[in-house]
């Protein structure tokens, strides 16, 4: 069975379910996300609301698996919303208020530990990357813009339009390349190839690019795009772990890669960045961040995102980045955030993904997958709209002698 934990209801003690119904139901009513009866409403003057098609299943899943159960209930079609990112934004903005403070200390009793199989060992990292990025190049092409850039863009105006997404992605890439001072003749290392757009952009400046990925599907398409642009003499795509970097470079760029590294390996990641840097070199990172306490709570638990979307991943805090980069002998020269731009990027992706439902189905992805990715994109958008998440462009240079 493809979705065993979605197809069947989990076992849960009646008392636990009753407590979940009381606490979660009260919170949803307090936030005006469901009606006083607790079964949702189709519309409330345009306000974001939830409709609970099967309240018993909804509360039972939450009682058994917390937020994993909340997501699996959506995947199972047990609840819907007239404004999914709107509902999730309200919930994210009041995350600390949903459970009474005395009960938050009981989190370890219901939160699941992360499975050991998700650790980002050299073998585990390949497996984790494969589970997300090797789903299908055509799947990502169905909702990304023609640059195939899968990270936050930088817009000039809101609300953003899909027609402006490609230029907004180039604007983001150019800012990073400018931070790293990439120009004609620069020896550039990119950690996390994606589908090759940053490497293409850097090569267009005259840089010599080595770009690393663990995704075989991404590597194949990136090489095709690089050959088509006539830049294969300037760009080398390697399927290689960042822990096995060879050579020294004038600049290193890594876009939204640290989130896939895992806290256990952040020291190795920053040591690899430092080790790859030639004297006087610069490192430009783009990283999603969250609050430090939220990061510590998330690091200790298995989440819906880690179970279904990004196994082994963890979003760092700014404090964690500063701590681990500093321990590796790097210093932060610039650190700029633009979370509102990621919310708009995700909105455009979600709207495009929803509009491409037939295409996604024809690629072999079923209705549960469609609901899972719709929730993932809306969940992420809500994180940025509520400012629970941010995205930063960070410049690092050598801070201590080798």
C-alpha cells in the first residue's frame, strides 16, 4: 500500500482522542477557524475556515500523532479549507497558544522521535535527496518557472505575478553572485546544483563553475541545459557529497542546501565550506531560518514535513548558523532577510501546481500525493507569511587564520 498511514486510521485511546477534541477544537473555535459546533463552515465572509468532513478521524489522528496526524488527515480528505494557506497562517501565528503552557512540557509523550534511517550519513543523504528531488523532473517543471529554480525569488513589487517569476529568480541569483564577487575568471564552487540555473548564470559572467549535487535526475537535466547553452566548457556537474569536495575556490555559493544537511552534520558542512575556500575567498549562502527555540523543538521530533517531504531535513536558526560557521573559522559579513518574497514565491508555485493537476496525474502521481504537495506548499507559504520562517542571504569570509 502506497500510503498506509493515510489509508487506515491509527489506534488511539478514547481518552486521548477526547483530550485532543477538547484542546484542538477549543483552539480552532477561539481562532474562528471552525464554527461553534466544531464541524467547520463553508464560508465566513471570506475569512479562512476549515471544514471537518470527519471530525472523529481528524481528532483521533491528532491524538495519536500530533501534527503528523493533522497533515495525514488532510491527505486523507478528512478536512478541507476555503483558504488553505490562510488557515495555516493563522495556526502558525498562534502556534504557541494552541496548547496550554503546562501541557507543552508533555510534548515528548506524543511527539515521535526522528527515525535513525533519516540520518544524513553519506549513504543516508543520497537516499533522502532521492526521495524528494528525484521524484520527477517533469513534476517540478509543471509548477516552476522556465529557469527551474526551486528556491525563493526576489521581486520588485507585490503581489507577484507568475510572468515575473523567472526575472525575480535571476535577480536573486545575481544578488548571490554579487555577494560572492563572481566575475570573469572566478573559480566558483556551487553546493546544491538544482537544475543548473545558477551555474549557467555564473558561467555567463565568465566564471569557471564546479557544481555538486546528490540528485542524479537533477544532474542529468542540468548537464543537458548546460550543453544546450554552449557552456559545458565552463561548468562541470559532479554527483558528489559536499564532504568530498576537491580543490580550492575563489567563491562558494550554496542556495537552500543547509536545510537538507541535518543538525548533526552542520559542523561538517561549514568545515567543508571553509576548506574549499581559497585565501581571500567569499561564501554566499541562501538559507531558510526559524527561531532558535523552535529549531531546538523541531530537531528533537519527527514532523509531517520530515516524514513526507524532506526526510532528514532541519531548518536552522540564525544563531545556529552563526555558531557553526564561527566554529569553522568563518565570520558573517552580511545577513539580509526577505521572507515576504518567499511567501509570494510559494504562492505562485502552489497556484501553478494546483492548476496543473491533470499534468501531475498523468505523470503517475495520485490524489493523495496531490493533496500532500498542496499542503506542503501552503504550509511553507504560511510559515513565511506568519514570520515563523525567514529566508536569509548571508556572506561569510575567513575569520581566523588557517
